[in-house]
């Protein structure tokens, strides 16, 4: 009879420290291993964490020893043994194995600890999810979702769901996914906002949190075709109240992740200082002020300093790489492992630097020649955020670059009462929203001016016919927010199965 059958308690890796000195059973997969003639060190992951399991040839039966010797990466295992303290281990404990069972073998697992290209990893996303970095990133995603619900529920907002199949466009017609709905045209929703407005008139303060779709025909590091948006919508709210709410939400989310995801952030080697600086108040600047800043000498100087710093960093990394390679020949096995890992990091960083050095001169030129009235491009937003140490809130954009439903600024009708929040460290727009137009006739004109079919919006216009009130809201892109928090350079790693132009599988 095995020990597991004898009834040792099944515990998860994250609970192990509470079982020091006791015998427990762990169920998981072999992450990697090393060993010698009489000893095998199995790193076992169970989804909650990773623990070292030590198998000694003379303290397990022959079957168990053979499993320990032969088990390959990602074999599924049931391990029983005693939990002992070991301060060199990440969780402070290891498991001394008494029995070992193979549940499912794993032959030639395609993702190995060596470096793989991003396309290879993306094509193996169903397996790649088991690796350390996806683990860390997606656990933060879960925490953000918890924080969002807590934030809104504590403030009396109701979560309401907007439909995914819709008959009307929200954010312009160029990025619609169209489908055939029993011989009628329908679309995948771009935003729950218009429905959010109806629900705000019924319930006061609501938020929707659902998948949204945009047929983005460009490949950028900020765009998915399917992403999750959090959209609060509030009756009797103006632009300033909405800016306050967005600020409170972001401060709350960051504080919550800093408090609950230390281990994950450390695995991502995230510099915490920029996150810790996310305190109120955030700078609030108008679009017009943002344009002035973008075109200023200050921006030119800042970019020149950046280019020089990157060139210096690049030279230092090249030197280090050459020195490491020289050392490799004489290095011990453990040292070689460290050098291999470092080489991967250096490659990644020099790739980023090369790209930045290629882009920055063009960005400088684009910022310099930016004309009032245009919408900010991704690079303009990036450059703007480099001037500040925390998120910035840009408000009052030219109405011409915003959606049809925006309220106009009573002090300058060229402007919409819009708000965008730009994340620091170059990440750019994470929130878009503003105050909504309340006047029926004005909205009818806007629908016509945007060449939208009026019939599809009759229900929306009813909200202005029956008790129209000032109201406002915004949309926060979950994946954009997480890209910034995790400090990674592409949004595709922030959702379990990303949908991008040119990628629908797995
Ligand atoms: O600025 P957007 O287009 O605003 C709206 O959709 C409004 N109707 C929201 C509202 O007021 N209720 O999108 C809002 C946010 C962006 O700031 C960004 O974070 C995210 O949604 N987003 C995307 N994220 C990933 N991939 C894309 N293609 C995205 N497009 C927008
Ligand atoms: Mg936007």
C-alpha cells in the first residue's frame, strides 16, 4: 500500500510551509530536475508554486527510484514525503520523498529551459502557460480582476453585463467584426458603453466587465483583437468627478497588486519604484497643453538624453557578453547555467535597445512637428509619459478625433469633454472615456455627421428623450493595464490565449 493510499493529506505547494515536519502528498508536474547516482532533485510545480522534492535511492522503493531517474519534463506525478525547512529554497521548504507515482508521462515536451523565439512560444501557448513568466503574469491578472470588483462593489456600483452581439458600432466603423445574425448584420461589441449608459439610467452607478473586439488591422504591441474592458458608467457625473474616479481606481489597483503579488513581480524582475510612485494626485493636463509639451525643446532634449543613455547601456552589455563568453570555457556547470540565463537576458535587452535606437529619431521628429487637431499616435503618447513619474490624465481633446457620443466643452465647442489616462514608463493609453452628450438634437446631428445608421441608435436616443441627465464613464483595458504593471513589452502575454491579427490559434 502506498503512503498516498494510506491517507496523507493532499496539499498545494503554496500551503507547504504550514506542514513543516509532517508527511504530505503533492500532485503536480515535473518542472525540471538534476541528479546524481544516488540522489535526484525534482522541481515539481502544481499550479500554485514550485517545490524541490529530494529523492534518495536508499529511502524509496525501486519503482519510485526508477520514476525519479526517468521522469521527463512535465510528467505528471504524485509525490508523498516529509516537509523540511530549507532556507535556500524559494518557499523556505523542500519535500523529502518517501513515495512517488507517475500519473501521466510526457514525451519530448517541446518547451525546454533554453531560449525559444516568441512565435514558437505563441504557437505553443497551451503549454507555454505552464512556464514561470506566464504563471507570474496571469496570476497578477487574476489579482487585478479581484481588485477591480472590490473597488467598485465597495463604492456601491453594480456589475452589469452588456451584450457581446450588437446591432450598432460604438467606436467607429473601421474596426468592426461583422457577422451574419439570421440574415441580419450584427457585430461583435467594441465596447459595452452605450448599454452601460442605459444601465446607469436604471441603476445609478454600474460597471461592465467583459470581452470586447476590434478588428485592428495593424500589428502593434498595444493591440489585441479581443480584449477585456472595465467600463464604469455613472449618472449625475461630470468630467472632473470621472477623473477622480479613474485616479482612485488606478491607485487602488496598484496598491492591491503591490500588496498581494510580491512573488510574481519579483519573478518578472519588475522595478517596483515606478509602481510605488503611483499616488494621488496625477497630473491633469489638457490636450492643448500636451501638444505644447510634445513640441517643446524640453522634449527634444529629453529624447537626446535617452538616445545617449541607450547607446551607453548597449556598449556595456556588449562588453559584458564578450567577457562572459571568454569565461564560459573554464566555467563549472552551475556557473554555465548562470551565464546561459544571463545571456538570454542580455539578448532580450539588446533587442529592445536596438529597436528603440531605430525608433527614437523618428519619434523625435514626429513630436516636434505635431499639429494641434491630430490624434496622438502611440509614439507621441509614449514620449509624453516620459515627462512624468506617474500616470497622466489628458482631457479635452479635439472633438474631431473622438467618438460621436462625446459632450462638447461649453467653453470651446471644438473640444470634447474626453479623458485619456496614459500610463507612465512609455506605456501610453490605458483608459479612454469622458462625459457623454445629453442633448437629443445634438446627438442626432452627430450620428448623421459620423454617417452612422440612425435606426440602430433609436434605443440609445431614448435615453435622451426620457430623463436625460449629465453622465460620464470610461473604459480601462485590462491587458494594457497589466502590460504596464508587469513591465513587459507586448500586450499579447497578458491574456491566456491572445487574439491578434494573424493569430487565432491555439
Ligand atoms: O479608448 P477606447 O476606444 O474607449 C472606449 O471604447 C469607450 N467606449 C470606453 C468608455 O468610455 N466606456 O478604449 C478604452 C480602452 C483603451 O484605453 C485601452 O486600454 C483599451 O480599451 N483598448 C485596447 N486594449 C487592447 N487592444 C486593443 N485593440 C484596444 N483598444 C482599446
Ligand atoms: Mg481611446
